[in-house]
């Protein structure tokens, strides 16, 4: 089901290396791409660079902002930009109502402003398909970090995966594929049953305290303060924590440091460890999304 | 989290070999068990046999009916019974309102009657935990059937799994573990993304027609008429279909036969191919369920 | 590296369903095939049937006898033959010295006779490539037998594989792929190290006695009397033995029966459980073998 | 089969972090350990440090030199040494004939000298058990390097493993466990058959030229100049080579650089990426080795 993007004009705004791989894929499907904040990127044939965000919004059918979204002042992450790209009130007011604004995570302020101005915000980071595909580079990034941080092999190690969601399943499966003894920690009995089926040792979150003492590597994917002082106290001092939960993670990092437990926060791995794969994932998901958004918008108009 | 059943009285009504393995496990947890329709079963120490269902309902705290439920006339499947065990109006009226009736699948008529009489029906077959654990014997049973029905090895075969639900995931994973080339067929893009992550070739249901021609073995788990005349026409005549969907399955069996395509219906595998495992699965899930039901009932009283 | 067989004349002598799949594959590569003992087989276009073995040997460049070889009186297994096909002295004397005789297993008497008569016997069953590929249908056959013979699932079972040779590795890997807890039993420390790497619990043969008590299913692939009275005594009475070792197997079957332990002998599985795959395996290995034999013979002449 | 080392005196000479983990394990088995070239190591209770190698050789039953052996001038690698530790003629002459000298790789000069002096050299790096167990940290190290060197995920990548020996099998299995499409390249048809059984695409070395164009990551484990100019020319310019073959590797690194192909040499990974696991592997293999050597020596005396 390849979706054609012929005749559709897209603005790619800032981002990182992922966008460098994404743009040619969208062009291959027929899209015309306008780039903002990409001045210092390696040249991409057919890409039209414009100087400001304001210029871009009036020329396109869809706006594509990066996965990281904006900071609290509206600054868009733009690794290859010459000057700051800011999504401010003036820009927002200039966005035509039928132009959807796709962005990884949207801050509350942005959502409110968009709401008032009648702009359609499409948050992409939590699209199930995208989140599952992104779990692949995330899991590999976490594995790489664990390999770097430990003097042991993952093979034969006691590895715990806390939280069996999109990233948790992928990570647990890969760890087992390498040869680790994987313990899957979750709250739902259905998840624990599935963990058992897949060959992980299932542990209910409420029993984690009794089990964590044998962990050599702990991967946390649960967006909750699971690895708190009490839990950290139960852990081996030479265990290593890789925390994949979105900021601020689920670990009491200060306390871990005090105990001498190495704990690393691993945010936004896909764009860092495998930008090419992550860019291709976007290229796989965005076309359908764009077409769906445009047909919805047009149906409303 | 082992749940104690000390002091709790349970009636096990009919069933098959699973119940033979289930009863001792429940006894180990402290339950007192009354059996109905188990006269011809191998003797189980500590089991009290009663002659009729009516006798049983007045003596116990919870009623456990088999996974298959009853037929349209209320007849309970009882492989080891001497005489028919029937869940009729008289029995239903005798069930105290605080005694939950657990049963795999409940027919609509039973649900309506129970509703009117204020009896709490607990359908267990669709409990997520139980359904996932039961997918293990189901998948192995389907694999065994496929091994028996084909002149090829699963290793190296083009095996399609239609429907990526509880049984579909388990089956696809096991097939890959043996060495098959697995194609996972689903409708949701999230399921297709997960299929890709797990190493299956993802195919959208709407593209199945174009792909099914290369299938050597097709496992259907989708409760819908997927393998209809049009689809069967596209299949190789020496392909084999194993249909795991609940009755009547998802295959046009008559048409398959006409085309010379071997198609087998595989209903209720857990109790047939691995009754001991299936009984232990019940023994793993029921205690929590029983305690939860009793505490709910008591809270209401 | 597809080998062409253009202009080469082959006799396929007896055999079972494998040969039915093998012949067309050899024909596709250009070989001219003469069949003996195949009168009742489904008709194969282009196959020339001859009435006697004597007739065949004078017309071809290479003789292909079945994997099972002959019985002690020279009788060739010929599932689809009309009358007995016998490899007797008269036939042997008629085989030109430059015509290699390929056969699965050759009895000592046959080898001696061939030696005296200057006939080149090529035993194929122990060709490493063929033996490894045949381990796939063997392992699946053993898995199927275990599924049929036990009331438990392989998933989650304690499965022992005794002997980590060609079939042992394949079987252990597949069992783990299904979800069994696999114990690999061997004598060499290198094999035990590899077992650990692959995720099996390694047990030295000399420690088997201490471990076998926890086995639920025991697969024997070692051609030695490993499962003797002492070992059987240590086993659980409801364990199941699948013995894959060549006749007479490695189990004291009588004693097992006396103890109530179910023990099954599984000889020659490839041709039985997956003749199509097994035939294709022969078709994959034979062309290179034939060409190598012919060039050796010609070099000698 | 835990081997006791009670009453046995061992010298651990130089080495790296592996030895830090090895020593306590040997002590646990009852060995008395003398250390040379370990002055700056974290203190190990019960370890007796001596100042020179000469001092050590007269006090012990077995000498344990590091996996890396010595350089051409006899210098022993000693990460934690205060002053150079040299295995020179004087030292060799002082080694009693019944004291075996265990060392990873021994240079030819060392072997000749030992031969003349009647010293038993035991090369450990090629012990099958040790080599297989060491393939685990080697493979993980190679995977870590590949993750760091590529902008793609291993999952879904076209990964080639050249050489299916001890490290090749482990690496290929782990890559598949992560989700890579693995191509196994070897010369022996038996290895290619096993590769097919394990789910890798088998490619004969003589066909590599036709296939390597699709490789995204190439792992070389063959100690031969496989990745020469001709082969490199056929590769994609953005492919990455991880060369695990012992020095000087199997890649024309200069030519690769000229073509813009990233190629990395990965020697001696176990001690670098997972010293704790590598030390425990030594601790698993050495006791049996030591006992075997001592009993051989004593039998000879």
C-alpha cells in the first residue's frame, strides 16, 4: 500500500539527521518539499530552502515539525539550521486552517494556541505504528548503551525489562535473541502471560522488590518513578540501569549515584543511534498520515 | 502471588481431562472440591462426588463449568460423567445469588436466564490472561496438525498466519522458532508494525489476495470469512489450511474441498492436545479469579 | 551453484515418496531418468520405466538407490514397485566399473562384493551436507511424535536432547524456538560450550543421571545405550522418550515399558513425515555428488 | 563437575581486567595465587604479589600467562604492572620441567625455546571450549562496534558473516536474534547446510562476489584476505566492515579507505568489552585444564 504524494507540498521544519533521510523518500513519492532550518545540511537535490518559517507556511499543504517538538519558548530543534527557527504566535496566526501541523510531541501551550486559532495539530510520536517501529532503534540504542556500560556480556546476564509496552516488548525480545535471561516486569496479568509465552520470566510489579536483587542490568521503560530509593536499595551495587522512560525517567538518579549504582538516561535514541533507519520509519508512516489528514481537512472544508 | 483457597468450597462440573489436572491443583491451595459428572474419572483423593448438579449448587461457594460451556439444551460436556449433566431452569433457580457461576463460553439464553434470576455469570474463555496462556496449547496443536497434514517441513515453508490476536502471535512466533518463513496478516497498522519488528513479513488483509498464492500453509485465527471463494481461488491447490477460528471457522470448507485444497478445522485444541498443560493453566488463573469474584460478591452483599 | 545434468543418464531404483519428488527435480536439471520399481507410482512425465534392475544398469551413468539401502538379502525397498527389486550378484556383476552406485546405507556384504567386483559404492546418508539437511525433517518428525505422545505442551516443558550431533543441534534449536526449556547432553566440552552459547542448559553425559529426574521429554540422538536400566530408573514415570538413534536405538525399551515409561523409536523420519522436503533435499545434494563422482571415475579411466 | 584446586599454587602473570576477575574465582576453588605484574591492580585479598617473574616461577605448580601472550621481545602484557614483565631466557631456564606454562598464544620463538628446555607450553586460546565461550564476548563486541559505526539498526539490515567458525556461528545467531537478515558465507557445504537450518541465507565463498553488493554490514571472521580489492569494489560505499579475524585481519583496509568504505579492525574483544565475563570464562575453563596438565606431568615424572 504505497501512498502517492504527487502534487502535495510539504514543509520540513528543522529536525536532525532523520530529516536528511526522510526528505528524499518523500520526494520519491512525488511530494514537493520546502525546507526550513536546513541550510547547513548536506545538499538534497530538489529541496527548496526558504529563509523563514513564515515564508514556508504560506506555500505548503502540510507542515512537518520534528519528533522532539519545540522547547518552552517555541524554538524548534534544527541541527542543520543557520539561525533559530521559532514557532511563535505570528507564525501560528499565518498557518491556514486547512494546513495540518504534524509534530512529534506538542507542548500544552502549543496545543492551546492551536486550538484557539483553529489549527489542526497532529501529534505523531504516539501513533501506534510509529511508536512500535521507533521502538526498534530505541531498543538497539539501549542495548548498545548497556554493552558500553557493563563489564559483562548481555548473553547470560540477568536482564530486567520494566514496563512491557511498545519499547519493552522489542527490547525484551532482542535481549533474549542475544542470549540474556530476561525478566519482564509489568502490572497487567495479560502482559505477564504474554511474557511467559515469549520466554521471559514474568514478574508482577508488586513483586519486583523481591526479585530485583538478582538483576545485573535493569532497563526501565515505564514512565513512572519505579526505581525509587526503596527499590534501589534492593539492587546490587554493580548493577547498571538504562532508563528509557521519557524525561525525567523513572529512576532516582541522585540516589543511585549515592549508592554507586551506574544509571544512565537514554532519551530520544532513534534519531541519535540510527538516524537513517529512523528517517526511513518516518518515510514509511508519514505518507498515509499526510493523505489521511488532507482528506479529513478537505472533507471538513 | 499464590492465592490461598483455604476454606473455599468449589463445584467442578463435568469437563474433560483438564479438570482431572485442575482439581488436585486447587486442592493443594486448600480448596474443598465437590465433583459432578466425574464418576468415571480416575479417582482423585479428597474429591467428593455428588450425584446431581442440584445437590452441588447448594454446597459450594463457586461453580466451575467447563470451557466449552453447554449446548443449546443446557447439556454440560462431561467426558467422565455417568449420566447427563444439565444446567436447566431448576438448577439455575437453586443457585444462591452470592455463588458465581464460572463458565468458558455462556450462550445468550444462559446469560439472559442468569440475568433474570440474579446469578452472576463469569465467562472465562475471554479473560485476557487465560486466552493468552491457552494460545500456547492451541498453537502447538495447530502446528501438530500442520505437520501431520503436509508432506513438507514447516522449516523453510511459506506459512501465513491470518489474524494477529492472542493465538496468532503465539503461533507466528513458534513457527518462526521452528524455521518457517512467516507472513503475518492483519488489518491494524500497529499489528503490522509489530509483525515487522518480530521478523514476520507483514501483509495487510486488503493485500492478502495478491500474496496468498505463495502460501504453502495457511493458519487462520480471524473469526471472519477470510478464506472465501475468491481467496481460495488464488491459493495453490497443494496448500493446506488449518482453521483455528471459533466455529464455524473462517474458511469456505466446501469450496476448498471442491478445489482440492486440504482444509482442517481445529476447534478447542488446548483440552485435546495438551490437557495437562491446559489444566495447569486453569489452575494458574482460577484462584485469583475465584477470590476476586468472592470478594466482589461479598462486598455487594 | 546449480549443477547441470544435461546428457547424464540416471537410474532411480525403488525408494518411497521422496523419489517421486526427486525425479522431476533431476529432470529439470537435464538428466535422463530410468526408473526401476516405480510401476505403481503416480505417472511422471519423461520417466522411462524398465522392468528389471539388470536392464537399468546397462543403460545409465549413475545408479541411485534409496536411503534405506537393501535388506540382508539384497531386497531394495520399493514402495511403488510391482515386483521385488533385488540387488543380487548377477546385477552387481553387470554394473560397469565406471558407473557409481549411490545408496543411503550399504551393508557390509554389499561393500565387500562391490570391492571385489571393482564397483564404486557411494554411501550418501553420512554425507555431512545431506545429514544436516535431513536433520530438519527428522527433528520435526520427532517434535510431532512428542506432541502426539504427551499431554503437555513442549512450550514450558523440560526437554532433554541427548547427543549434540547433526540431528541433536537442529532438534534442540527448534524446541527452544517453540519455547521449551532445553537441556543439551553431550560428552565433549566444546559441544557443551556451544550448547551454553545457544541457550541450552549444558549437561555432561556423566552427570546425566543426576539431572534426568527433572526431564519431561527425552529425545535421544546418540547411537549408544544411554537410556539403560540405571538411567530409566532415575526418570519420572510419566516422562516420554523419543529415540531417534539408528536401530536399535539407545533405549532399553522393554525395561522402559516395565517401568511404565512411554518410549517410542523414530527411525527414518524424513521420508515419512516430509517426503516432499526430503525429496527436495536429495535433489539439492545429488547433482553435485553425481558430477563429482563422474569426474572422478572419468579421471581414473 | 567443579574441579577443586586445593593445595595448588598458581602464578598469574600480567594480563588485563580479566585476571582481576579470574583470580578470586581460582581462590574460591582453593588455589593459592602468586601475582606478578599486578602491583597497580585493585587489591585482591589473599593474593601474594611478588616483584619478579623469576621469583614466581620457583614457587608455583602452574604458570598462567595472559591470552595475548608476549611480544617479540618476550614482554608480557601487564595492564596493572609497575615495571616490565619479561619472559626471557633466564626466566625460562628457571622454570622447573614439571611446571606447565599456560599462555593464550605462544610465538614460535617461545615454543622452540621451551622445547629445547623441556618446558611444557599449553596454548589456551585455541582450546575448543575456551574459543567457543570467548566467541560470546567477541560477538557482542562486534555487534556493539557495528551499532556505533552505522546510522542504521541491525534489525532489518542485510548483515553478512564471513566464516562460520566459532565466532561466526555465535555472531550470526545473535544478529538474527536482534532481527537482522543474516547471510552466512562459508566454503564447506556442511556449514552452508547448517546455516540454512539456522535460518541464515547460505552463500558459498565463491559466490560472495555476486552477493556482497547488497550487504549493509559485513563481519569478517575468516583469517584470510577475503575482503580484497576485487571484493571491496563490489560493495556499497556506505557499507561498514567489522573485521574480527586475528591480525592483520582479512580486509584491505587501505583500499577500503580509498573507496570510502568504513572498515574497523576488532582484535581481542573479550578482554576489552566484557572483562568480567571473559575472566569468568577463564575461571570456568582453567581449573580442569590445570588439573589435567598436572596429572599428565605427574604421570610422566
